[in-house]
């Protein structure tokens, strides 16, 4: 029965690795679109990213079912890695695939943070520009002497 479970884990990893590879490619394209300020491409990539997130949610559901099936078979495992270790040992090819997938997850998380930071800084910069436009180019009170600076550092060379 554990062979059937390991086959299901292998299929799960096939799909997970494929989805990860697509996400790596998408984030690379998204970085390029952000660097070139290609708004149309960013919109398309955002839709593709939402689709990938949906697929990852489905994979999470499959993972949960695999772990529940293992539990009903008497194999107590909280993760796919623990399940594979419990049934095959440390030298399994599945363990190597899981380790590789975990490494890709870390890289994807880091790249996602970079995108979030860039988007957050762009939003902050745009807010400052809109504030200047709204004030007809006049400086706000935060630029006056003897007043602490609470923003506007991007546009205030003296800050």
C-alpha cells in the first residue's frame, strides 16, 4: 500500500516541480517588465500569476489528502518529506526531489519579496509625486525650517 502512496507523492512532486518552474519563469519575466515599466505585460503576468496561485492551492489540497491517506495507513507524517523518510529512508530519489523543491521555494520567496519591495517603493514615490501635483508644486509644511522631515526624502535633496 505504501508503494501506491509513494507513486502519488511522485505524481504530486511532478506537478509541483512543473508549477515551480513556471513560477520561476514568470517572476523573471515580471522583473523584466518592472524594470522596463511595461504595464501591459505586468497586467498579463499578474493574471498568469493568479492562475499559478490557484494551481498551488490545488496542490496544497492534494498534499493534505496524501498526508491524510498516510495517516489512515498508520504513517504519522506532517510533511511530504517526513512521509517519504518514514517509508523509504534517507537515500530515496524522492528525498532529493523534495530537497530541490524546498530550495526553489526559498528562491521563489526571496524573488517575491524583491518584487514586493520594488512595488512598495514605486507606490511611495508615486504618492509623493501626486502630493506635489495636488499642492501645485508648493512644498508641504514638512519642508519648512525647524520642522522635522516626515517624508519627501526622494524629492528633497537636502534630506
